[in-house]
């Protein structure tokens, strides 16, 4: 199997699963109004967008794979920072 095909498959699964987690966190936030769930939703949204934007940059904008990985990594780091912060909210 070609490496790009594997990357596309993995990123697609991250997009689907990340979107599901973001959606369920949104529903929980709307139901409870808990700010930590809002942070969780936003954090997972950034992680999911990292996979989406990194893939779009590489596949559609034809930037190098390394640039796509950097875009993905930056948005993932931002997302995990937000998730970590949300764990400290009361």
C-alpha cells in the first residue's frame, strides 16, 4: 500500500472520530452548561481541524507533506492545550 493512501485513511478516521467526540461534547455542554465541557469541545475541534487542514493543505493545495504535518501538529498541540486547560475548570 502506498504511504499517502494510508495517511489519507488515518486522517479520515481522525476526522470522523474527532467530529463525533466534538459533537457529543457539544451536546453535553448544551445540556449542562459546564464550561469544562465547552473547553473539551473546542479542544477536540482543534485536534480534528488539524487533521482536516493538514490533509487539505497537502492534497488540494499541493504543499509538501512536511508542511501538512506541521499544520496538523500545531493545531493538535493547541487543541490538547485547550483540553488540558478544560480539565482544570470547575
